[in-house]
């Protein structure tokens, strides 16, 4: 397995004058607004399964309205975790057809940039009750190292339109509580290997007109092949 890790520690502390700003994940440059480019998801069919690749170029930095030193790190079409006492991690659920196969899901390739920000704690879900009783939002429980530990997690299985699918969750950032560093991934490639059956792969592959099918995360097709990006503007990149 080939693994590519790109790292850059940027001194990106700045004063959030407005409620939202957009950060370029490849350069660290920040601009006012909230019109971040959405992540792109590419699904490539393989002889033994799929390679699902997520590419991220921008993120939205939203000042937490209650914690002035903290920010919420967001992406278009991504949700934010609501586990009380944990960091507010953005995440996205995905799925692919597997028929009667047994799937194995793992991260094949990844690249990231490190940025210095204090990530806000998650907002817990609030009950719908009468009278209304609010659940207190807790600070992040201290921990060592980077979390969320896994970039991808298997959720389970479902049947949709008569087809069996595996569901998984992708987490595009990790956070160091001690160092207050957000590790923002610019690329995550997830290999889904199908085994325990020898029929059906060609049927799955025939559902794409070409070997690669590219979509935005809200299901809109991307014209042409999605290619990698080169970091410019004098930024130093370390590739291992």
C-alpha cells in the first residue's frame, strides 16, 4: 500500500473579525466569507472493489458564538458531530453497492496540512420536550495525541432500491487537544475490498459509463477527471 503524507505547520492564528471566513487548505490563505469550494468525491471501480477518494481544497472557519477563542471547522454538505464533551468534528456518510460481498474498508492514501486553531467542543442534540429542558454543552474532555483516531469508520449495511450497500463515515480532520492543532486532510482515498464471492463485480462496474465516476458530495456530477493539485505560493511541502 502506498501512503502519501503531506504536512505543513502554518502559524495561522488570526483575529476573526467576522463570523465566517474561508481558508485555502493548500496555502493557508484566509478570506472573508463563507463560499468555500465543496469537497469532491471520486469513485473508481477496481477488479476487487472500489477506490473512493475525497479531495478538499477549502474549509469554512466559523467563530463560535459562545466561546470567543474557538472556531467551528466546516465543509459544504458535511455535518458536524454532536457528541457532548468531544471536539466538533465535521463528517460525511458515504455508501457503495456490495451485493453479497463482504467488504473490507481501509484508508489507502492520505495527505494533510496542520493549522493552529482552537477547535470548539461539539453542540449536543437538544431534547424536544414540553417544558423545554436544555442539555448543557460540555468542554472537550482532555486527551493526548490526535483524535478522531480513524479517518473512516464502517457504520453498517442497508438495502436501497433492491441493492445491498455498505455505509461508512469519513472524518476529514483530526485535532490535538494539547497542541490546539487542526490536522486538515486535503485528500483521503478509501479502499473498499469485496471478497467471499466471485460474481457480480462486472455488473457493479457496468453501472458507470467509464472507469471513474466523479461526483460532488451532494450528488452532482463533475465534468472530466478529477486531478490532483500542486501547492504553490512558496509553501514548503514535505512528502514522505
